[in-house]
């Protein structure tokens, strides 16, 4: 039997959520924030993906032979750690501009952030998580 080792990045988004690991259409287990987990699997051709609710990663096809190890890195979507803080700063800035300078329509500053989040939660739901095969740690 071979082994796959999955390392999940530590991130602010989804900190308290576990990502499900799906091997050949069956749930293999879960990986928590900042955790490294290994799973023993049978030899042969496999497909691997990660999921969280209705969102997930793209499938990775790989083959495994006797006592072989494969390493994978798992994380949220690209720049996910900075999107929420930027949105918060823009909302606060909008409120300040509106209160102090009576500037109207400043809430539109955060529209690009919400459009990006909307994309990842709808059309780009299979890109919400990033799963990459690596050579080692």
C-alpha cells in the first residue's frame, strides 16, 4: 500500500472548518487548519480532490505503486488571506468618508471584493480550494 500526505496551509479564512478529502469519489477523511495528515491507500490510478460545502478544488489524477508516497499541499483560493481584511478596511473607509465628508456612494469601493467572492462561491466553486501535488515538503 502507498501513502498520500496532505499538508493544509494555516489561513485566516476557514480557520475553524475542516476540508474533506475525496479519493475516487469517496470521502477519505478531513484536514484541519495547519494540519498535516497521511492516508494509506491502495496501489493504482486515483483521483483526488478537496471539498468544503458546495465548493472544492479541481481533481488531480495520479498513480501510486508499492510503498510510494505522494505529497499534496492544500489551501484556500489565491489571496484568500487578504480578501476579507481588505473588505473590512474598505467598509470602514466607506463609513468614515460618508460620515465625515458626506460622500455618497462610497460603498461602491467594496464592489470588486464582493464580485470576487461571488465568483468563487458560484462559477469558480471548483477553484475555491487549491490542491497541488508537490515533490516533498
